[in-house]
């Protein structure tokens, strides 16, 4: 997972890059998380006031959700000039997910989690769908269009 010091460093780098972006105008922010040899997804839902972590290996990463919640609070203070009540925010580690059963599909699972979340669709896929999703993703990239 990510530790608190890394989260602070990440925030400092992002402050420079997001000066012109109002994250609070967004309903949903997706953040791919790379853990060295594994990809996961975090989603910040501004409407529901949640930071949710999605890991196809069903791992826990409370440091990630806490760091992102703290980032949103710091960003709110910097942009809106008032503190954000983080007590209203929930950090969630989803466990009711389609689960990865091999060592190579985490990126595809991460992309599909993001796609389904952004479309407000239930996760109705599993490991057996990964070969199709890989082919479809290649087709979409080659043709520069989403199906």
C-alpha cells in the first residue's frame, strides 16, 4: 500500500498540477493505483462522500483511502478556503467484487471496474470474461473509439 509520507509527497506534486482544476465540480474521480506489480482502483465519489478501493485480489489498502480522503480535505481548504468535514466521508474497501484468479489480469480488472463504475453498472463479469475484454480493449485502441 501507500504510506502517509508518500501520500503527502503525492499531494505536493499534485497541487502544482491541479491548480486550474476544480475537483469539486466532478461527481466521480477515478484513480488507478499501481502497487509495483499490481493494479487497483480508487474512486472518489463527491456526491456520496466516499473514497472506495477496488482490488481484484481483494486486498486491503486503508492507507490509500485515508490518503485520498485527506488529499480531498487539503484540496478543499486550498481551493475553497474552508475546511472540509472529513467526518462526513467514508473510506470503503470493496470485497464484493469480481475476483482475479491469475497473476496477469489486474490491469484489465482495474479498467473494467472503472468502466462499470462510471456507467453506474453492476459488476456482472468474472475471470472468464478477461480474454474477450483484452481483445475488445485492443480493438478500441486501434480504432480510437469505445464500444
